């Protein structure tokens, strides 16, 4: 670096430091003015200051946990292998109709089997209570491991173009499932997703840490 470039860099750093000092000075002056007026003694301000103090402490605890907690590579790999196994070898392009009543579900299934059967999409728009109804019941490409077991088992048993002639019951209601297509699943390589898996495991461990702290502490939360 040339001497004139270094000199310019030094002046820029000095100016930046001066700006920081100016901001800090303004903060201090305004804080003193608020205290002089007794604004810091107001109950709402006291509550806000106490909350902000706790928020700072929460961030410190989080940083301390994240800085000292280690996610073992073997654990990340095991989680990846588990997800890959649960995903299976295929993914499925599906539609469904979701209703609350079994009788209605059976009636809709019978209508699909009639000679003058309406399109599956039409019945989905008319009767399904799922958010996919407006798109004709389309669920896009699904991995069986990402849906409830009852739905997954029925889906993988279907042939391309077929639907479940008997409605499928799940915790969400009664489904009529149509399989439009299936293809081999391209599961992402381990190296592409290991950082995200480690991050998710870290979040899980921190939630468990918080739960353990709550079990060991007596916490009284004031009513809103």
C-alpha cells in the first residue's frame, strides 16, 4: 500500500471513531436529561428497562451455550442418514381431497368412479377444506417421510394415475388421494446440507436446555 493510501485510510478510521464518540456522547447527554426529568422513574419505563436487561442476559446465555456446545460430526451424519432413509427412494406428485365426514368422503370417491366422473380437481375445489383446494387439491411433489404415516402408506401403494377408492383417515380428517406421477428422489449430498443439519441440532439442544432450566426453576410470568 502506498503511503498516501495508508494516510487516507488512517483519516477515514479517525473520522469513523469520531462519529462513534459523537453518537455515544449524544446518548449519554440524552440519558442524563431523561434522568434529570425523572423519566426513568416512571413505572412503564422501569418495566421496559427491566425487560431490556433480561433480553441482554438472554442473548448472553444463548451466546455462551452456542459457543461452548459442540455438535459431533457423527451425530450430524446419523441425522442425515436417518432423514435419507425416511425419505425413501421416490417422491410423489399428488392431489387430495380432505373432508371431515367419512360419508361425504365415500360419496366423493364413488363419484370419481362413475362413468361421467367429474375431474378430481373440480371435486377438490368444491369440497376439500384443505388450503390446496383452490389449486385443485395439488400438493406438488411429496416425500413420504414429510407427511403423516396414514397418508404416506396410502400414497406409496398407489399406481400412477390411480386414487384411493376407500378414503384414508388421518388426524386431519378423511382423504381421497390421487397419485399423478412419481420419480426417483434426488436426495441432497451430505456436504451440501451438513451445516444446516448441525444448525437444526444446535437449536434442538438449546430448546432442551431451556426446558431443563424451566423444570429446575420456579417461574412466575405476570399476566399480559
